[in-house]
């Protein structure tokens, strides 16, 4: 690994943490951003530990240049910064993880192992699952009619707001209008909730356009876009460890458009995201109007991509 840190004390601390039985080897160290870009290019390390605040160019600009040289570079930000906005920006650049320095003793080795295996890792205090990576809630519901589907959405949204979670909703305009009326009848003013910053509402075409290329899901763009969305929503969480609830119809829209493979891939990526962030995800499907050649296979694939499936 390459350690990019301008404070010698932290460089020594990281070396100590990786001592003993660890199989990790520090192949290089850099104390400023420009040096980091050059050493990443020359050494091609398996993982780059990168601070945000650096002399020369900061960690963000260094990450941009490193990824421009080699998009497969695995960057793990290790920083004293505890701002969700900064964490979201770091992940949005394409970094594979974000660890707070005060959590290094607990998180450093698990984070590095996750990153080198192609996964992501985010400290628990930054809305990540942290070391509790086996826990996730990514559920799907299948409904016979619009009324029962809206009931499922309403129950999920009420639960999220009552729990004090940050909330993300991704809908078409027509579905939003119907849900808004349903929530209004339950005493929830969606417009006010959005204005207060407790809810982030996004339109399906806008979200899909952020990671779809030629009717397929671009995995890198998905992680960059989805990480930024989750971190933005985490800012409004009222829990001590930020938690987010997300629901919407991106994958159902792809399935309705006949893009079965893209829909399944998107749900698989959402499932990985649910294992990385402290987020609960709910994906309701209407049983009518789905365009797929083999409904039983699609259902099996969707079931496999979720922690639970409910059929109403």
C-alpha cells in the first residue's frame, strides 16, 4: 500500500497498526498531493491510503489525478474530517472507502481488506456499516394493484420519518403525486418534509441518467452517484449513528421498459450498497405490466438480490 499523509505521527501510527500478523506492506509514503500522484503512478500499489488535507494539492485533486491515470486505483480516504459532505464528495470522486482517523484501530484493517477485494467500506460514524457488514436490509415487495403498492410505500416512509432516518425517495411524477395524497391523508406533508431537509426526493429519469449508458448500468457511475445521494440524505438523520431509508422505482422502471438484465444488475448493486452503508432500502414492484420473457427466472433473480421479498 501507499500511505499519503503529511503528519509523520500518523504515518508511524499506521505502520504500527499494520504490524504483527498483518500481511500488508507499505511500499511507499508521500507527504503531499503531487508526490502522491507520482508515487501512485510509479508504484501501482494495491491500496492507496489518502488524507484529505495535504500540501501542494489536496487529497481530492490528488484522487482525481490518480484515477485519471488509472481508473482501477483503489483509494481509501483516511482523514480527521468528520463531515458527511466531505465524505460524500470523497466517495463521489470514485474512492472505495472513507475511514475517520479516530476509528483506525477498529476500522483500518477491515477497510483495507474490503477495498482490496473490490468492495467498499465507510466508517459507521459516517453513515457506513463499518465492521458490521453482514447486516443489511434491502427488501422487495410485489403488489397486485396500485393501492396496495402505495400502502407499502406509505408504511415505509412513515417508519423512516418516525425513526428519524434520512429519507430518499425516487419516483416518477405521477407516482409521487399519488403517494403525496396518501401521505397527506396520514398527516404527513411531503412538501414541508422536503423543505425541512428531512427528505430527498428525486425523479427516476434523472437518477437513471446518472449511471445508465446505452441501456446498461455503469457500475462506477452507479457507486459515485448512489454514494453521493446516501451521504446527502445522511446529513438529515436524527440518529447518533446516521441512518438512511431509501425507496423508489428505478429498477421497476427498467423492468417495465423490458431492460431485464439492467434491472437485475441494478438491484444487485443496491444490495451491495446496503451492505456498505447504514441504509434500509425498499423496492416495491407492481405485478402488472412487467415486460420479461421468463417471469419465474426474473423473480428468482430479484429474490436473490434482496434480503427479503414480500408478496401482497
